[in-house]
């Protein structure tokens, strides 16, 4: 199984997103955020997310970076609270917050993702699904089954 350690993201890679890059990331942020909804993820959900992830044409390293630094810190707490969001996150809010993390990697954010405690707290319920998604993208198995 491919762990996050197999392809380390570059935490220093904060950037100002161009309009083109922002439009490219928005569907990815939205799709990945579904992993943190307070619902059961099934194979149809996984395949839909795989399609978006594969369609983004980002490298696996960049996808891991987006997952860990841009999406997980924004929505990771949803599964830690009783009755978290289950229908979806407000996209304007999600995109605004994810963009902030893409454009500014604070020392605290970098430490939180680097530390086992912080990373696991944000991804404990999503990591297994994320690894399945990445494996399917890497093998080119992106069609619905």
C-alpha cells in the first residue's frame, strides 16, 4: 500500500494561484472534501472522486500536498464533532479556505501536517480511502466499475 511517506509533499511550496490554477483546483478541493463528510463512503463515491483527481492531471506528490495542506486542515475537524456536515461543505467557504492554505503555508500548518498527531487527527478517517484513490489514479484504473 502506498503511504503518504512514499511521496512526500513539499510544505514550502506555497504559491499565489492564478485564475487558471484556481479553476483547476476548485473541483479537486470539492471532491476531496467529500472524504470528510459525515456519511458512509461507497464505491460510487470513490469512483467519482477518482475521476476528478485523475482529471486534474496533477502529480501524485502534488495531489498528496493538496490533500494534506489545502483540504485536510480546512475540513478535517468535521468528523470530530457530533453531527458534522453530511450533505457537503459550502463551496465558496471551502474554496476560500483551501486557497488560503495553498497560498500561505504557515509554520503552524507545516508543523501540524508534519507531526504524526496532527496529520492523523486530520486524516484518520480518510487515509484508507485516499490511498485507494491514489492507487487507482496511479494504475490508470479510473473508470467506474
